[in-house]
C-alpha cells in the first residue's frame, strides 16, 4: 500500500513537471521525454480497480458554453428579441417533449431524425424537432385563430451534425409566427422585413434572402411530368441544390428516385433560374406554368409580395429562386431562406452563399391537422438560425482578438486602507438596493492594487473607493478605470453619478 502511495506521488510530481514545461513553452523534445517518463510511471502504477473512471465529455452533438460564449449568445438573443417585440409579438412556451403522434408525419424524410423517448408514464413521447409543430398544436388545443408570437427554446435532432459549422443535436431556435386570416402577403412581407432587420443589426456580413412558393414548385413538377406520388421526394432532392451541383441532384432524382431523365432535364431548366420581380413576370407568361392553376396562384402572390418588399425597402435583399424547396412537408405557400454571402471573387461574379442563417414560410394546413373539426388557421413564420450566427460571431471576435465582457458590473466597491470591510459591505448593499450592478472582493483587507487589477481584467469601468478621510468628509472617491481620473462624489449623489457614467448600452465586445 505504501509502495503504491509513493508511486502515485511520483506520478503527481511528474505530471506537474510536464504541465510546467508546457506552460513555459519548452521544446517539443523535452516535453516528449518527460511525457514518456510519466507514461512509464503510470504503467507501473497499473489500473486502480477501486476507482470508477468517468468519461468526461458532453454527449455527441452537444457542447458546454463558457461565460465568454454565453455573453455573446445573450447579446445576440437581445437583438433578436427586441426586434420581435418591436413588431408586436407575444411570447409563449411549450413542453420540450410532445406526444409522439403530434410530431409523426409532419417533417417528410426528416422524421427519422426525431428523438423518441422510452414510455415511462403510459404515453409515447418524442423530443420536439422544431417549434412550429408544437405551436400549431397549441393553437388547435386552445382554439386560437389569431396570434403573433415568438418562441425561443431548444430543439432536438438525432442527426450526425457538423459542429464546426454551428450544427448540433441540441440547439436553439428563435421563431416568430403570425397566425390568422389576413389579406394576402402582408404578414409574409413583414416576416421577411423582420429577417432582414435582425441580420442587418447583427452585422455578420452581407446576406441574401431566397424566396419561392410551394405552389410554384408543385405546379412546376406537374407540368414537367413528375408523378404526384413523387412530388415530396423530388422536392427533397431539389432542396439540396444550395449544397451540391445540379448534376448530383439530377443523378439522385434519376438513379435513386426513379425519375425519367427527360423529366429531370425539364426541372433543371426551371430550378437553375433566379432573379427579382422580372423573373416572376416572365414565368407568369411561361406557356407551361401559366396553364397550371397552382403555379399561377403562387406567382401572383409573389408579384404582390415584391410590391410590399419594395415599400419596406428590402427588395434588393430578396431573390426569387426556383431551386429553393425547403424539405419540410407542412409548407403550403411562400417559402424563404437567408444565406450569408462571400465577397465577390472577381468583378462581375455572383456572390456565393456560405450557409443558411434564417428560414421560414407559409403553412396554412398544419393547425387543421390537429383540430378535431379540421378548421384551418393560416400561419406564416420565420426561424433565425442562432447557432450558426453564434459560431460566426465567436469566430469574428477570436480573429479580431477582441475582449468580451462576461459581466455587466458597473462599479467595484474598494477600500484604500485596512479594516474597512464593514463600510464596503454597507456601500455595496446601498448600491444593490438602488439597482446598481456592483461587486466587491471577498477579502477582509484586499490591497488597492489588486482591486484595481481585478477591474481591468473584468472590464469593470468604475471603482468606488472608501478611505478613512472620505468617510470623515462624507464622500466616495470615484475612479475611472480607463482614464484613471478620480473625483470625490457626495455619498448621496453616488448612485446618480454611476448611472450617468455607465448609461451607454452594454455591447458584445
């Protein structure tokens, strides 16, 4: 036993030596030599049968978030929520799991990604896949026919996501939806306006919002000769055009899904077109599409939509793109997706999309699926892809090496001499009661230099310094950390002075 204890101590000391060399940035050869010694000692130690070794990792497709990362996330959420509220939305919440039958059959080919839970209470349950289907269930259950709501919560997908690109199994969605019977395209235009406002406010780069209509897609499939039974599966293939080439999509449609090559070629002629309202007008004159009632309705609504988008001042951000398909089964009308753009490679070239950061559309039939009498409640909405946005903002801050504040503390209550803990405690309590975000160091007699250094490290802008002389005179010395200027402020005026100096909005960096 004593032998093992001595060996464990040698392992500990050698481990410390290796860590020390790494911190000192010693040579690779020296570190490798010491690591080899450590491994040799550990091998002599052998397995410890009495200890259970935990695998310290987060489950696949999930991650922890540091205070720095959470500060960034909170600020992104603030931008999104303030926009939703500016447009008059109320907030709701729904359970993280739903009855399995609620989610079944609503997501097309993506239904295989739903997490099913073990039956532990007499009900078959699944984790929610998105926030839209639970919203439709909420409307039907509460017999609501009119609401403008937002909902920010986590959703779950049994996927193999690329976490480096901001894709996870557990992630946040930020949804805004308008439910109710209204005149055509007014709510739809507002959703697109909200999307543009949020992406512009977040300053994550140039973006483009692609717009299409499921009725145009279905009409196009019909006139090209796609069998009715293959509409959804072919739609799913077309939806991949933002990631792979037309040839690959065509091969999938023909080789895997049994579509005739000539039909696929006809689809290709359409889905490779994109433009503005002029393309809508051109397709309204198309000899085939103009004969299809569904396509005609969709194109008519898109023309009206572009009129409203022009009035909202965002038409230049919108592209009518016939390749946009949005694979979810519940969409019935206008669909849209925002993508970030790479800068132009050469003059005159089209900007390339580097990933979807928001999407949505109209789904007029979803609520009716849950209503016992099949009553329809028209809905249109959008979802902001916050996880991808978080990744982009984090990468940008790391590249710029910008410091991120992880607290919103306005002032540190400090003391210049010893034996002033009671006075510090009284003052910090006064500030808390007045709504000031304040801190103090948890030591009886901290050195003033240590207190000032803490402020610099944490980004705290002000220090309220108490000293014996200040107590006699009834003042507090207020120090600006950045400029190091100090002024004496009457204790009764301190709260207002701190508020005045820290009234600027808290920012990400």
